[in-house]
C-alpha cells in the first residue's frame, strides 16, 4: 500500500511540475539521411530559375517558352517529372487545369493549372493524405499588372522551391500515408489554385489529414535589422474559419454545395469539441503541435514558433481554403518580414532597393524550412491515423481520469499513448504509454489538465492526438 501511495504522489508531482515540453526521440537513420540530402544549392538554382521568367503573374503570358506563368509552370512540371524518373517512377506528376471565372482579380475566364506530385502510401494508411504546397505565381505593386517585372523570389519562389525539394528527396522513400506535393497559381489573385484543389478534395471525399503551405519562407531578416535564422513561424488555428462559415450560413448567405457540405462536416466534427472545451485542441492545433515537436527534435537549436492564429492580421495564404472546408491546415512563414521586398515593383529610391529579388533570399534558411517540413511530414506519414471514438469517462465523481477509445484495425498500430498538458500550455508536457488496451485510468485529475490520445506505430511514430469528448 505504501509503495502504491508513493507512486501516486510521484505521478501527481510530475503533473504539477513547471511546464516543460515532452522530450523528443532522436530522428531515425532514414529521416536523418533525408534531412542531410536537402540541398541549399538546388533550392537556390530553382529560385533563380523561377525569378528568371520575369513575371509569374497569374494572368501573364502562357505561350512563351521563356517568360510568364506558362513557361514557369511547364518548367516546374518537367523538374518534378525528372525527380520522379530518378526515384523510380513512384511519384506521379500531373498538371490539373481548371477554368477560373472572371472575378475581382481575374478580368476574364482564365485557365489555371495546379502542378501536383503524388507519392502513394501503403497499407491501412494509404488513404490518409498529407498535402504540402507553395504558390508559383507572383505579383508586384499592382496586383493586376500582368506585364511588368515581378520576380517573386521570396513570395513565393522560396516556398515553391522548398516543396520541389521535398518531393525530390522524399520520392526515394516509402511512407504509410500518401504525400501530395503541390505548386499552385492564383494565390495573389485570391488563393485560386488552392481553393480549387480543396473544393475538389471535399467533393471527392478525400481524407486530407494535414495540409501545410509554405509562403514567404526565404529570409530570416526583418525590415528593422532583426535576424534569427533558427526560428520559423507556424500559424495554426482551425477555429476562425469555422466561426466565419457558420456565421455566413446562419445569415442565409448564398453558399455553394461544396461550402454547404463543408459547413455540415465541420458542425458534425468540430462543434462537439468546442462544446467539450476543446477550442485549443481542434485538428489544426494538433497538427501544429506535431510539426513543432518533430522539427525541433530533428533540428536541435531550431525553434518553430507556434502561433494560434490562422495567419497574420488581415492576411492569408493557401491553407485558408482547406480550413474553410474542414481540413487541418497550417502556414509556415519566416520569423520577420521586410515589406520593401514584398509586392513591390523592382526599383531603387533614396538608396533603398525595393523588389522581391533573389539577393534578399537566404538559401540556407530555405533549406532549413524544407527540413522542418520534411521532419513533420515524414514522421506523420510513418505514423498511424489518430484514434477514433476517444471518450473521457465523466460518469462518476473521481479525481482520477479514465479514457477509452476504439481499437484501430491498422496492423501497424503497436499501442496507444495518453498525453496531457496544463490548460495554459501550448504543447504536450506529459505522456503515458498504455499498450494495446483501449481503456486506461491515470491518477491525474481530468479537471486540471487537457488530455489527448495518440496511436503509436510499431516503429514508434505517434499519430496526431485526439481530444476526448465526455462520456456520461
């Protein structure tokens, strides 16, 4: 009895200790090899090539072989196909075209083309899709200027080059989940390419477990001289789009069938979480926690700054259309921004150089951004799906916590892990591996901390955490 009481006291002391992130295991050899393969030199060459097309404005020339968005898109496709061939052909590259109707920033119906490279998964997890994107269009001071110079080195040749590097490196390896590497047009004209893909995904019922966009990831320097090459911002909040869509639905505003379906899906999945106090534990927040932990474990000294906002104030990126359709989606972006090098006509005024030019991109930093993406994607793609049917037994008054969940039919699942954190903490702080059981009791008060349950693969990779709903 004394030993049992001592163990209980120690467990309670561990929970009440000062907040500390969970220690992360060192990356496996295969992950280390992929991280080492990421090449700043290839990234630099691709960014300079994209800048060399003069402009990549969404409405620019599509017929030229040397200038405009058409030439840029065909080059991206050829590069991805070369990587696919070098990797043995498992990476499937295709151009997915659609007609964007005339609108606020598109002056006439226009054909746009998403370049999509898919690396199929295997086994029970092959239906899970992890999407990573960058946008290959660019703009200058006038968002409708399709003729003027628009180099777009940082916004967003940096993200496009990072995604291309990820595809080329990861195509040589096998993963349980399906990976989708996507470069899209129309971001500057209204997130058009990403929105089309997200609409199609929802209409086809695709299981997009995670989406990452890389947008403005080219420099660790700010406009006031700040420098931090070991930090990357990650915007992760799934609540705001839900509230905006529900507000629109309740106001009886016109909505497309796809949007109506998205609202219904989010109501069914997310509203019970909100009602149970899980406003900080929606799937997007769980994705953010995973990406931060994976990157920092793989890259000692590198920090992913997790920010619980969908994006910077009154701004957005290609993850937004995914959030609006109920998918977990986040944005990576550099730690500071220099607005002299965003959305500007190239020029020099009073000794200040304006324009999004390659001399203001740190190619080694972009390589580290690619590595941060790679660590998060690979470890999640090797992990199982998150547990389903997670419940917290609240049927009786007790200071212990009992959790239960449905057993996975994935043969790669070796067991389950319960994680928890203080209510004010951004990341998981404590964990208990409970084996292959589907019910476990911990001497930790459910009223004081936030719980999650993860599935663990035979190789030790953890799924995203599932937030428990109350069971009465």
